[in-house]
C-alpha cells in the first residue's frame, strides 16, 4: 500500500446516544444557540474517481480515473455559513477547559474577509485556511459530542457526482450549470446565500461554485496514478501544511473549474496581504472564494481515535 494511502475508517461501533439512521437526513442544532444545519445521507458505494472520458478540460492530475469504494456518511446539505462559524468565533468558553489562546480560538482577521459580500442570514463562511475549518470541526465535536470533519477528496467528488457518470452531475454540457451553481458568468463577482440553486440528485446544494471547499487531503499531483483500482476510502494523508486540496470551484471561476474532477492545490498567495509574522494559520486574507462543508461518518469513532485524528490533521 502507498504509505500515504491511509484509509479513513473507524472500527468502533456508534454509541447508542449518537445512533442515527444512516438512510435519513437530520438536523443538528448547535448547543447554546438556535442555529441548525442539515445533514444529508450519502450511501456506501463505489465510483470512478477522476476525469470522465471525452472531458477536454481535464488536466493531468485528474487522470487516470480509478474506481474506489467508500463507506456511508452524511454530508452537510449546504456550505458552512457565517451563522454557524461565527458561534465558534465568539465562543469565550471553548468547551472542555481548552485554553482560549491564539491556537484554539480564531485570531481576529486582519481585514473584513467578506469584502462586503455578506455575513449573517445564510452567506457561506469564507477565507479560512484549512486549519480554521478543522478547528471548527473540533469545536463542534466539543459542543455536540458528535464527530464532524471535512470530507476526503474522494468522498467530496463521490457526493458531488451523486451517481452520475457524466462530466458534470447534470450532463456533459455546461449550458445547465447556471441552474446549479454560482460561477463567473452569473455571480456578479460575489458569493451568494447558500441553497438558492438546484441541489444535486442527493440533495446537496452549491457543491459546484459559490465558494470552493476544503477537503482533508494533502495535494499530490499524481495521487490518482499512485492508488490501485477498488481502493477503499482513500486519502492522501497530510505531511505538511501546504499544499492542501480544494474542490468545487467558486463564484469567480469559469465553468471548466466547476467540474467535479477538477483539483486545486492551496496557494500561499491566498494570504499575501497578512502583515503578521508569522502569518495567520487561521485566515486567508486574499481568498474570499474558499469555504467548507461537513461530513459525519456513519460509524462514530471512539474518543481516542478522534483525538488522534485532530492531532494528525492539525499538527503542522
């Protein structure tokens, strides 16, 4: 097995308190608030990960497509919003007696990361580095007792395709993209409130466009070449802070960047305006086009596994 190919599976059984029908959507309320978010079931299965035949926009890092197998999980129906993320930002307790310092709470952003595009009322949280997105996941676990994380790249693409075999989830022609996504041709150069476009076949909104989304994986250009057919739950485990992988395209991107197979590596230029030394690990001052969404595994890991997960992915 490739030494970077560590399946992200958990062997322990789900607790009775956290039991959930894996075929049913549910809403998670964030304790201490009236804020809720919807989680949509994604069935276990296999799919062809990577560029589709005849996709003339495909790049080398999207090839060759490989069949991979994935366990069931839930994914948030919408991108994480400011209404949700801001609860973390203003939390003065950081539950379970974790110190409130610059490593466990978001630092104050250097500028208005929204650039005036909107915050409360359903706009996607944006401009955070992957570290900030993962720290939100850790905080959410502390608040709810339920393990949430970022999707792997394979999980993200599987969910975005929603069983389709075409270049886009709705077909091979980008002419219908405006029905499903905010992108350069229809966004007015602004991200929009989540959930205004059509969902894909599995009930996920804004998987393409609006804000691009962090996934767990370290970016490796030849990762698809390095894995075997029928690999289960693949992930390129991180070794360094940069580059990490981003999926989905954004409100600034052309249609070709909104193909589910398109892969983007994080870029240090996304934080070039930050004057701090060292630069913030929380924010990307020049990336209002980056956000994230959540995954909840069908089987909840145990406390030791969760601790190891966050140590592994945040220890850079």
